[in-house]
């Protein structure tokens, strides 16, 4: 029972972190697509090239997002691991 309590908080934290990261990655990707593809096509009729700030933001965002995905994976792996059977 002690092991269950010790793993409950990392399991909840990992689940919330994974869910939040997935949602934020989806909205960020959709927003970037809308801002750099849909609006320029509607407004000017042509695509505008990405500036260096856009590329730097994308790289930084995805580095942080991948780090958060990995952290949530490790928390969930710790929370859901099986313990070896104890033979008395």
C-alpha cells in the first residue's frame, strides 16, 4: 500500500503534464499554420517567408515540448511499473 501512495502523485502529475503538453502542442501547431499559411493567403494571395524569429520560436517551442513529453513519460513509467513478486 505504501508503494501505491508513493506512485500516485507521479502518476497524476505525469498524466496532467502529458495532457497539457498534447493540448498546447496541438493549439500551437494549428495557430502557427493559421498565422503563416491561411492568413497570408487570404490577405495577400501569396505565402510570406518565415523570418528567423519564427524559426527560432519553433525550434525553442518543440525543444521544450519534447522535454515535457519525456518528463511525463518518465513519471508515468515510474508510476505504472510492476514490482517483482515477493516470495516468502
